[in-house]
C-alpha cells in the first residue's frame, strides 16, 4: 500500500521534470523566432517610407509608387507554397535559413539598384526580400501555434507577434532619419532647376537607401549565422493523421477557405492605410514635411504595438472571433471619419485604426488553421500567400487616389474591414 500511495508522486515529479526540460529546450528557439517577427516587421514598414521616397526620386504617380507593395507582396505569393513544400522535406530550421539568405541578398541588391538609378531594379530587390520573408512567415507562424494547446494558439501567436511592431517602428525611424532628406520641391520649383542639378537631386534621393539597406543586410547575415549553430527541436502537429491533405480538401473546409479570403482583404487594408498615410497627412495639412508626416506613421506603429499587447490580454477573456469583429467595426468607423473630416482629425482617425488592426492577422491565421492537423503547414502557406492582398489592393487604392484623391481612396480599406467583420461573426466557426 505504501508503494501504491507513493506512485502518483513519482509520476507527477517525472512529468514536471519532463515539462521543465521541454521548456528549456524550446526557450532559445522561441526567442530567435520572436526576433524573426522583429526583422520582417522592419522590412515591411520600410516600404511605407520607400513609397514616398521613390515617388520623389523617380517622379511617380500614386499608382506607380504603390508598385513597391505590389512587388513586395507578390514575392510572398510566389514563394509561400514552395516554402511549405521545402519545409515539409527539410524542416523549419532549413526554411528559416533559406529565408534569411534571400532577405540578406535582397537588402544588399539595393546598393547596385541605387547606383543604376533603376526603379525596376529596386522592385526586383524588394521581390527578393519578400521571397525570403515568405519562408520566414510560413515557418514562424505555424511553429509558434504548434507549441502548446490549440485552445491557446491565438494567444501565443498574438504574443509572439507583439514584437513585430517593434521592428516596424525601428524600420520607420530608420527611414525617417536616414532615408528622408527633408528636401522637397513642388512641380513649379522643379521646372526652374537646371537639368544637371535636377539629375543630381534625383541621384541623391535614390542613393539615400544604400547605407541603411547595406546595414540591414549585414545584420540579417549575422543573425543567420547565429541560427545556423542553434538546435531547433521538432514539434508535433496538433493532430496526427494517416491521410495526406490536398489543396482540394483544404479549400473544401469552409472556415479555412474564408480565412484565406479574409486574410487577403485584411492585409490589403493594413498595407493600404499605412502605405498612403504619409501621402494622406501631407494632403490634409498644407505644408507638412515628409519627416513630420512620417511621425504619424511612427505613432501608428506604437499604437499598433500597444493594441497587440492589450488585445493579447483581452483574448484571455473574450473569444478571438468576437473581439476581432468588434475591432473591425471600429476600423470601419475610423476610416469613415478620415473621409469626411479635415486636417488633423482625419490623420488621427487613421492612426487610431492601428490599435484595432493589431490582432487581426494572427487571429485570422489561427482561426483558419484550427482543426487542420497535418494540413497546418500547407494551410499556413496558403494564408501567407493571401498576403498578396497587400499588392493588389494597395495598387487599386493608388489608382483610385490618382483619379479621385487620397480621401476617396480610403473606401478601399472600408470594404476590406467589412469582409473581416463578416468573417469574424459568421464565417470563422469550425464545422465538424
């Protein structure tokens, strides 16, 4: 009887030791994964600076400058599926290393692109960067979601992604301080400048990106070397299945299919709002400099970061789909205010949307992957491919802006947030 009475204590002690060992095994990889969220946050939001910078350096329309996001997010679309296939065969670590390699190469390509003063070369470099980020996001999101109970997957992923906006803020600060020159000319002023001075001005604006991206490339390479020497433990999928999951099977699952569509529209809304915020601010307040306008983008990302932490805390008490639905309605109202308001009211309304956008990407991601089991990797790659919405809808927003002005172009994100709200309340339920 004494031996039987002691048995549960022995078992509990063993389980606790095993859990502690697992926590120690996962700690360093999780820290490194969190750093990946930081790294791609910086790359994503530097694009918002580049849109304004290239518009000035190459004399582009809103539509043409919006191709920065089109080239970037097209990289996600093209490489997300190959990333999933690659990681099925080689594992998460190999996918992360390849992703970092592409990221570094793309960043280093900015140097020759500036030397040649070719907008197309810059777009190609952005495509290469995004190709690398497709590998990183396809690996990192499901990896974090798989480390624990499926019930808390949304909480874990939101927590990890809370560090993403920190990288975004750093990216904006880099652009604001080291890329923007603060020198801006009106069309009338440009017409009075001599051809030689004009070419010198354009060359100077194009070359402003060289050193920042060179440093980014070196940092990414250093991080890649560190990961190379770190052991990444394998993780079990949420469920074990003996059947192979096909694309047809996945798209036959209603909540997943709608998640892919919703992610397309959400990313389009987020990228559109941030990409043209500098343009909106300078249009709303006459005489506002590009550096001052960029400050509002920084405020947006700080609020986005705060919203991510607040939202993560609220997810302990509120169902993720309901919270996201209410947040989507708030975004619709705020973007609507930006259309009908004047000057600073509209600017701050757009800035405030960042608080409510904060939880949407990871929440849609985890709601879409719920119950997929071994289909999670393939499902994750399709959800990453949906980021193409940032390419398509940002270009559409730029086109509308060229025709009717930047205020009317805000109708595009309103439509997008409406899709998010609809999915949250009616489309995210898992059907057995």
